[in-house]
């Protein structure tokens, strides 16, 4: 199957998910116990994992899956993210933005 025809739609959706991820992270930086924002982070990583996998970007999908698992573990334990979690997720956001930009340019 030629997935190239779906690349632009993938990029647009990925950028939307990154914007949602950024917004959720900004909320968590001010309100660590905001469960809706934490769920927003999980959902963005989950969606990026799935669409990346569909588009056969295996490394990107695996990266997002690992981040999703981290967040889901916190949600399942009813925990709150640590400053280290937020720093890691902020770095993940920056990494994902670079990856999507590279795909868009390629």
C-alpha cells in the first residue's frame, strides 16, 4: 500500500496532536494534579503512536508508545507527575516536533 498519499493528512493531524500535548503540558506545569490534562497528555501520545504506526514510522510509534505507558502508569496509580516527568515530556514534545518537521520536509 502506498502511504505517501496520506502523508499530508498525517502531518496535519500530528501537528494538531502536538499542539494538544503542548497545551496539556502547560496546564500540568501549573497544576500537577490536573487529571484531565494528564489524560490529554496520554491521549496525544496514544494518537501519535497509532497514526505513526499506521504510516509505518515504527521508531516514532515506539517512542510515543513508551511515553504513553509512562503516563498511563501514573493515571492507573492515581499519581501526579513529578518535575522530572514534566521535563522528560517537554523534551519528548520537542523531539516529536523535530521528527514531524523532518517528515514534512522529506
